[in-house]
C-alpha cells in the first residue's frame, strides 16, 4: 500500500523522456528518471534532498512525513517534457 490516499501504487507503464544513457550517463544508467504509473501518477528517481530543502519550502507548501523532496536535473525534466500529458 502506498501512503498516497491508501491506494496501492500502480505498475510502471513507461519512461518519460530519454534514457539515462541517451542523456549521457557515464555510470550505466544510474541517474534521475521519470516514470508514468498505470494509475496515472508519476514516479521520480532522484536525489533525496529532504533534509536540505525542507526548511526552505514556501509557507503555503507542505510535506507529509512519508513524503520526500527529490531533486532531478533540469535536463531530465526537459527531456521528459514532450511526454508529459496535458490535462
């Protein structure tokens, strides 16, 4: 079960953007990635920056105890942009 409204996580359906290798990863694909899940949510592989950024969130932002602030490179998101569906 996921902590997101008690619903189980969907399976990974597809990658959004280029593979790490296509983006120039030199360490066999171990770098940020974005995936669309079968339930419509997204999974992000990135660097956990919760400790560093939690205290800098805007006043109108919040983070549940089970959530983490994850950082991905600008390049990763820009490569995924064309695959991110509109509303």
